């Protein structure tokens, strides 16, 4: 049995009765990297003291991709977050195609989508890449599904691939969330292959329920084999709730991605 992927899990979604630094420390003890959401919600000193490998966290607090005011807000917010990311040693700073609401949840777009928004989003993401070069960080853009996040622009896997491949700079990668892809588009293996040159991280949860692999309809053992076969060697993060016990959920995740 081999483990070709670097495995991580979102600390925000496990052991919900425990402090976030305890969760980060326990994930580290179990051999997993640690994903986070909004850094202002946490004590950075305590997180830093865990010595965890923080693999990903939200890379901004406010702003939008496709209008001038939103882009300026996004850049300012991303610059502040990049400093925190460097302090914690976060591997990737995550973006969405829209702003964030309470708890770091992406917000819907108010108003009609227009074709020019795509070019404006590309321009904003190039500015993000310029910031990433200056700060020595990497950003990812995550796809979202239309049921959990209705009205969010640039949420589909197709839109995220179009944006990141058009920008085509190493400072911007895809955070390919297969839970969202399954709900929005399906056809997971072909989407993995299409996105492969630009993937920064693959995120997983089963559907329905958004719990660990093995609790729903997705054949994650097959996905793991396909990713390995196409040469993917990057991180895989479980962004999922535990159906029952958190440690059992993590072991199910580890088993699904061990070949």
C-alpha cells in the first residue's frame, strides 16, 4: 500500500466541541495537514504554537473579482491575509469568485451576470498574482456548487478552469473541490484531467451529506486511482464533516486515498 498524496483535513469541520488549536494539534499527531477558513476567528499565537502544516485557508476577507471597487477591496484584504499566511506557513490562500459573508461563506451576486465580468475577473486575478509574487505566496480559486451557493459568480468548475487557465500564472492554481463538482457537473475524473495542469489542491467530501468518503455516492477509491494514474502528486484535503466519529472519518479518508 502506498500513499502518493499529501493528505490534509479542514479543522473547522471536525471536533466541533474542541478549540481550533486542539484540532490542529490532533490532526498533526495523526499525520494530516490542516486546513482553515477565516483567520480573524482564531488565536494566531495558539495556532502557530501547534507546529501544524497549514495547507490552505481563506486568502481574503472581503472583495469581489469583477468590479473596480470590489477588486480594490479584494487586493487590500488579500495583502493583509498574505502576511498572516506567511506567519503560519500556509501553503495556499484560497479565493472564491465572490465576496464573503458571516463565517467566511461566499455571497451570491446581486444583479445580472454580464460577459464583461469574465475579463474583469481575469484582470483582478492578474493583480492577485502580482501581489503573490511580491509576497512570495500562492493563491487558489475554488469552484462552488449552485445548490449550496446559489447565485455565486464564477462558481462552476468550468468557470474556474477558464479563469485560471487564462491567467496561467504559477501564483494562481485551482482548488478543485470534488464535492462541489459532483453536485454542479459530475464527471469527476474527466474534470480532474481537464484541470490537472493548474490544480493546486484537490478537496473532497462525499455527497449527499458532505461527510467523509464512503458515506455517499462518490467512488473516492476510484478517484484516487485515477488521480494517481494521471500523475497527480499534490495535496488532497478532506473538507467534510464527520458522519459520527472524527477520527474514524479521517481514517476512512486516509484509506480511500491509499493505493
